C-alpha cells in the first residue's frame, strides 16, 4: 500500500497502441523496482490480459476493467491509485469523467492531450476541485508539448542565470523530425475540427493564443499560416501543425509560474525546410499538407513498427532574444519517433516525476514546466533518451 492507495500508477488505455508501449516501458525500465506498485486498465480485461502476456509483463501486475461510458468505474479506479496515466483519447470524447474522478479523489493525473479547447473547459470545470483535493492534473505529457514547454523553460532558466533576465521573445524551430504523428493525434484533430464547426465558443478558444490563461491576455502573437524565409537562419520555414497546442501550453506555463518570461512574452513555432528553391518547395508542401486530418491519417490503435519507432528522432531549436538584443539558443532532441516511442517514455517519466520527485507541487491543473520543471528534465535525460543542450 502507498499512502493508503493500492497502486502507485494505473495505466488507463493499456490495451491501445500507445498505452501498450507505456506498459512495456514501465515494465522494462522499472519492473525490478519492488517499491513501484502498478496496474493496467482498460475496457476489456481479455484484451488487457493478452497485451500483458504479449509484452512480457508478469501476471502479478493486476488488470482493472474501466470504461469512460461508466463513470463509476473510473471513480473506483481513481480511488485505488496515486497517479492515473491515461492514453485514452480523443480526450474531448472520452476524457472528462476521468478528470472529474481524479479531481474529486485527490488523484494525480497525466495525459497526452493536444486539445486546447477541451483543456480550457477542464480548467474551468475542475480546476478549483483539484486545488481543494490536492490532485495534480498535468495535461500534454507527450510530444505535445513536453519538448516545447520544457525547451522554452530550459532556455529561459539559462538566460536568467547568465543574463540576469529572461527573454521576451523566443522562437521554436523544428530542425529535424523522423516519425509519424500518432493515430490519437489525428483523431483529436478531427474531433476538434468537428466540434469547432458546431460551437463558435470552441472556435474562439482555438484561435486565442491565451486560451489556457483565464483572466490574462498578452500581446499579439505570430500565428504563421504561410511559408516564410528566415534571414537569420538562411532557411525557409513552414507552419508547424502542433504549434496551436504547444504555444498555448507555453503561455500557460508562463502564467502559472508568475510570468517570469514577462507579460509581453512572444512565442511561435515553425518547421525548418532548408534554403533555396528546394527549401521553398518543401515549405509549400508542408504548408499544404492536410494528411493528418484526412482519411490517410493513422487510426487510433495503429502505429509504426518497433524498427520505425527506434529509427525515429526529432531535434528542436529554440532561439531567444533579450530586451537588449542578445541571442541565446538551446535545443531539445529525442532518440525515438516523436508520436509513439518518445511519447510513451515522456508520459511515463512524467507520472513517476509526480509520484516521486515533484511531491511539493500543489493541487490544480498544470502544464509540465511549472509542475515538474527541472526534475522532469533530469528524468528525461537520464531515462527517456532526450537531450537538453545550450547551443553557441
């Protein structure tokens, strides 16, 4: 028993593609840790049993039947564990009953959400309850948005130490990326677009760069929609499909930290496509790519092979400019494909960071930088194949 709870971590959605990778990583990395009590949860106990056997998890790891359509099962699940790790999305379709259950039970929670309108709805509906109960609810603990949220945090901490001040302007630039977006990301995008068509309030949240900072609205932000040429980097840039969630999370982190980046902080994200005509053509192709919202997008439950996951990678550059014009740079890299191999490790380490390291973080609805910060950066460096570096 841990603090009166039967389990330390329950992986909800463990029979799905990403949930299975989480369970596999948790077993391989921490299976020998006798102090860690964990379980696998999902709708079908039979599917969970089959996955447990396929990935080599011992029968001593319990299975829990729970379903978003039966909120009482999620309430029972939340009452049994210290942390719920959920990969069951789209969260706007299946997520609220679990957030509500965790907020009520004082149970910590991590997810892979990239749905800012839903996240704002959860902040408004359950944020105060989580503060009262002590539940630490941390959204977006995968590729959206850990490398970006913690990348900006890492660069700003370096600026504070070296310049004595943070940077009012930061640019996030994806230098390299090999791998596929997850089926969950594609499904979330489709669900978000469908919801925005039906409800103008959701559309307003989606276009507001400060949608996740209730009560605060900062300066106008760049929202690139077309290719651009960057004279500083001598390269073409294309809009980054995940900027719409990452930038919102970065602004929420700034607000939750007390605006150390400044109330006038400006941040945007784009993809580097290279110089010359080839770079321009690539930028135009990236800009016009609608595959993530189309029929060819990966489906939930589908994903790349182990070889494809292991051969994937990403590298993101952060360029910051101080108030007096000084330039600082940092980068965040990962040694697995972003949507699956790296994401499954990031969310697992986030759960463990809440459990073992960030014990002083109070209840509420959080992003990773203010909730976990340097402690999660250390875990990701040590265990999950991520690099955080200051560049010349």
